[in-house]
């Protein structure tokens, strides 16, 4: 793929995970989950470089053992964006894509959609881009673990929330609900600005990091996707993932 800018993928990888501790080092068909994710990102050939950035010597060593590139975080971080920003601050790069470490089945089509946003943004009006997926079941719509996003008529994000947004008062009108899929593509300048800003009030209340961008006037272009990623959040998810290798 010919790109007019330098693109790297960064995979933030904490060893501890509240719901499934050590999940990134769990075996997935002979290799740890984080290695599978790294190799999957490399195989897309969308990126000039792919790195895992981690707070864990165990993960760092495992990536290097498999011939990958890893970076150790120098300090504690509240979120993946901060961890990535520290790692890229001295790199010569234009676009940074945040790939989730627990999603070993990288969706190449969805990542291509994000990169296309910047290829057509010649005026550099877009600070970052992310994905949204239409929700169809009431159970998913009301689930606070599914972050909802609403956009303007040009698909720029207006707000993200764990609450149901919009509130459907006018029942005679059809309303679509969208889940925010947590893959981001940043312009490096926007990512570094985020890193130097304190956590914002609404971000702290909702525990949704991308709200910090909105509260500080940044633009987030949302791209609708029909591609559902498979994340490994529980031991049951891991068993399902293993079945894909049999």
C-alpha cells in the first residue's frame, strides 16, 4: 500500500487486567496472545513499523524472543493513549494506530478504513479517527460496557457515553445506536497534545479516554464498520479464540 505519510502501529500491553489477569501471556495455539496480535498486525502490511509498548518485562522479553519490536514504558500510565504517547514522542512518524493487545484477529479492512480518512484529509482538519458499529439489540444498547457514540451530520463525534445516547423520546422516529470500537488512528501532534493535558472532568466521570480530546476541542472522525472484532476479555473468550486455530 502506497502511503503519503509514515504510519506505525502501537500495541499497548499491560500485564495486569482486572477481569482476566495475565491474559496477554495466555497460550493461543502455541504462542502467547500478545505475540499473535503483534504478528497479525505485521501481516497486514499496512504499517511501516509495529511495536508493543508495555510495563511488563515478561511481555517485553516474549515479543523480542519472537523477533518483534518492544518498548518498555518508563512510568505508570492511566490509559493506553498515554502509554503510546510516551513511546512515540521522539519518533519521526505522522499517523499512529492504537491496536488492542487482546485482539489477535486484526481486522485489516477496518484499519484500512481508518487510514483512508487521513489520505483524503488534505487540510489536516481531522485530529484522530475511530470506528463505530451499529447496535441492534436492546441488551447491547443499555449495556454500560458498550460505549455509545453520537456524531454530527459529517460523522464527527459529538459525545461518547456509557449511558444510552441519544435518549429516544420521540418514539415515532427511528433512532440508530452506535457502539464505539476502541481502535484509534491519531495524528502524532494530537496524541502528544493529549499526553500533556490533564484528565478532563467528563473523561474521569465516564472513564472514557477519548472524551479528553472532545473536551479540549479536538476533532474525532468516526468511520462506520460492519466488521466485528474479537477481543479476549475472559477465559471463555480465550477458548473461543483457540477454536479458530483448530
